[in-house]
C-alpha cells in the first residue's frame, strides 16, 4: 500500500530542506545558502500520532537553475504536487511576504487540498510579531517554526496528521531490513537513468549536463516481485575539480551512501575509459566491505566491444574488485535490468550466509597444508582455530600464536581459498588474525 504524501513547498531558500532534516533528525537534503540546491524529490517516511506518511522535499517553486535545468526541476515539483495529500507551504518570516508567495498560495488554494502554512526562521519574539503579515495569503494564521533550532515541529506534525485522508489500509514504516542498493559512479554514467527505469517514472532528473544529481536520493522501488530502496547518488569526480561547497557536500553524501547500502552498483559508462575516479570509488567500496556489482551501462552504444575482452580490461583497471560480478546493461533500452536486480539480491544473500566453525576450520587446515605462512625470525606461525564472528560481510577470525607472523599475501591466499570453497564467491570476506592468550598470560589471577 502506498503511503499518504506530504509535500514541502515554497519558493527557493525559505528553509524547506532544513525543515526536512529537522523533522527526521538527520541530514537528508543538502542545506546551502545558494537558492536552488535541491532539484530532485527527496522523500522520507515519517510516523506521528499513529499515522505514517511520506514527507517530500523538492526544488523551490520559481527556481532559476544555474545549469538551465528549470524545466526539469519544475517537472519534479509538479509530480510531487500532483501526488500530494497535504501541502506544507513554507514562507520566510525574515524576508517577509513576497509576490511569489502570493502566487504559490493562489495555486495551492485552487487544488482544494489541505495546506499547512508554515512561517520558518521564527527564532525570537520579534520574528513572531511578523507572522501576522502572512494571513493575507488566505490560508489561515501560519504556524511558527524554526527549522534550525528545531522549534514548533511537534505542532507542525500534528497539523499535518489532521489533514491526512483516512487510512487506505495498514500504514507502516518500511521494514528496517529492506534491501538498500546504492547507485554509484562518476558523472553521466547513467545512474539516474537506471533508477528511473526501475521506478517506471521520471523519479529523478536526467540530463546530459554533468552534476545534475546533488542529493543522495532514497527511492522505494517495486520491480517485478522485489521491493527495495535505491539510493541514487551524485556523480563522483576528482576532489581537486570540485567547484564549490555544494559539490563537496554532494560527494560526501555519495560516499556516505556506500556505508548505508547493502549492495553497491558501481555504474560504468561503456563508451568511456575507466578513470581514476572509478578506481577511487572501487577502493571506497572495498574499504567499506560492501558487495558490489560492476554495472557496465550504455552497452547498446558499445556493440563493437567484445564482452570477454571488456571483462579482462576491467580486471586490469579495477583489480581490487576482482571478485565482483559484471553485468552489461542499457538503462535507456531497459536491457538486463531485472538480471541486475536479481544479482544484487544474490550478493546480499551471500553476505548474510553463516558457515559452521567445523567447516571453516577444515578449509583453513587444508589451505595451511597447501601453503602456510612463511617462517621468519625463528618463529613458527601457528593457527589454533578459526570461526565466523559476523555477517554482512562474512567475518572470519583466526586465533593464532602471533598475528604479526601472518603477512598480507597469506591473507589474500586464504581469502581466495575461502571464496572458492564457501558460498561467498562474489563478495568481500573480512579476515582477522587475533592472538590467543590465557588469563595467565594477562596476569589476571592464579586460580
């Protein structure tokens, strides 16, 4: 069942994104002094007074975009307004009543849908005295809030709930365990096109202009028989080429999306060479221990390239993801998108698998007989036993006499052996060596 939609509307720079972040208690939308930073619809689920709804932030109405994306942003705004059950109309008490506020109010009144008028940036009594001016909008007296100081938020949520339609069925927040799939890649690799193809609508702005996506946008998707959350991220670029703080924060949101995701889709443009940005992103995914699918997009434009040859090319350019499966897709032609989703879910299932201690020790013992760590400095490395201590990713701990006797090359060899023998063939495996000591070694008593 789809949740009721609550749209946050208003002209640019009145504090809509700050309000969304304050209501959910975390940074979801980028907040910046520059008008028009938010372009795509950013939706977050909320629960209040027994009701559950989706709160949607969007671009400012009347925006003049710095990359001539005005029409695209307006389309996102219109889509959000068309599906909204309640509108939260935000005005800036410090700026006072503006002609654009009056135009927006007139349009909202014509919809006939419940509208909550909200005067933001009321940080003191002198601002409170200025709220009465907005009664001229014909939407009643404005509620007073300060998104920055988190004042008046409970009254706002209560007003929103009062305007919601009767429940259309059971309302509940998305399951905490719902699979989260992050779309990552450099600029113009086609991440947003993939999301729109999965969602079946123009859910985020797609443009040939690099850097269109700014926020990390979470979108609930039902594709085939699967339901999951897709995290669309801003295109990555070299840090030295970031032009301003908006691009910096966009890039940081993209990197944060890796840690939030269950599976990363590393999207690569088949028509371009793999860049240093792709390599850096691969390192970030590996360091976060995230399962990864290498998604080669725009394959319909690269018909002359042999798939086996390209996979070998990937191996030389992204060796750190040697275990990651590769799939060739076309977002515009909707080629192999279902297989891509199935593959992501398969990797997530692999990452949750747990293996018995006896099975792990059998493989470790066989591996040690094949190629044990080299003996050095007169010390003999010894493995006492191994066990799996965690999942997502699978985490194998080996208790040994001295962890310093087990070099990285043996760790890599053991990782490959475990990957071959266990159902972890296409995901990262975390391996740790720990010294096994008794209580007497630590001086904790004599019994």
